[in-house]
């Protein structure tokens, strides 16, 4: 079926892109992207997502302030960052890092280059836009799942519109700063951000493609 192929192509073509062109996305495309994402499902259709998109002067201010705040150790996170990856999860984490740094020709021991690449998170990988995804208080893990579904809808919508994206937990490390700069209320808690725009296809960071475990490792069918 044509729709099946189209859907598979969109899903398979979405990947985390870590270098963008400076060209901004037009207002009409932005509207279409976000209108489609809005169709995400949620518990009782509560739609517990609050999204702030920074572009133009707003993103340029953040691009300057966030790296400065990070360097000064001024972190504020709304959600704990305490996940410990063990066993297969650790292997996959290392596999993803090896893919990225391998594509960029950065060796295991090259800590300075790895750190420099990590710091690009705080400059939104030069993207012209970033969407910050907030979970309003007092929501918790179930509503965070709704926010995750919204985020995937949003990124697939971007892919379908010819845009690229990178979801970033790193952007949640500066929750207070982001709220202050964008005038977001204290009750909105920052879970992560998504940098987006047009892919810089010449940048080696974007030669990275991650793989996935076999379906049988993740799904068991019962009858
Ligand atoms: C919630 C979430 C947070 C992420 N945070 C970061 C991040 O801070 N920086 C980064 O470079 N990639 C980040 N990623 C991207 C993952 O590394 C990436 O999704 C994973 O390696 C699979 O690769 P793919 O997205 O290219 O398919 C994040 C992904 C998700 C879903």
C-alpha cells in the first residue's frame, strides 16, 4: 500500500541530526508541522504538552546564555537525571556514541573533541529553531508518556515536511534560564528540547545512523 510505504519512509528517515543550515523555516511550514503534531494521543485527551518555540532573537540570546551558564555550573533541572544504564542498555548507549564519534572521526580517547561536540548541544547544533517541551505541574510519568508521543509526532511531522531534528535532554539542564528568557511560568517543567531546521548534509555528524535491536528482542507475541 502506498500509505504504508510513505509512513515507513518517514519513520526510517527521521534521525537525530546534529548540524543545521542557518535558513529559517517559513511560518506556514511551522504552522503545518505543529498542527499535525497536535494530533498526538494522550490520556483522556488531556494533551498535557506546553511547547515554546524559540527562533530569531530569542534563540540567538539562548545560544549565547546557555553555554555561558553551563560553563559557570549554573544548572537547574526539573526532573532528576539519575538513569543508570547497565547491561544491554549500556551496550546500546556506547554503540550510539561510537556511531556518532566514528562518523566524525573522533577517537575514544579524544576527550577534548568529544567534550566540544557535547557542548554543541547548548548551541542547538546551529539550528535556527528550538522547541522546548514542558510538562505542566502536577503531572508525572503517565503524562510524560503523552509528551513523548507528542514529541515523536512532532519529529515525524518535521521529517514529512523536509525538516530535520534532534531531541535533547541536554537542553533540560537549564530549566530556570529557559523559563526566564521565554517568559514561561514556574509551573511548567522542562523535560527536553528539540532543535530543528534544515539539515547540513555536508557535516560529518550527520553521517551517523544508529541501528535497532531485532523485533524479537523487544516484542513477544502471545496467543
Ligand atoms: C528524550 C531524548 C533525549 C535525547 N537527548 C539527546 C541529547 O541531549 N543530545 C544528543 O545529541 N542526542 C540526544 N538524543 C538523541 C539520541 O541519542 C538518539 O535518538 C538515539 O541515539 C537514536 O538515534 P536516532 O535518533 O538518530 O535514530 C535524545 C533522544 C531522546 C529521545
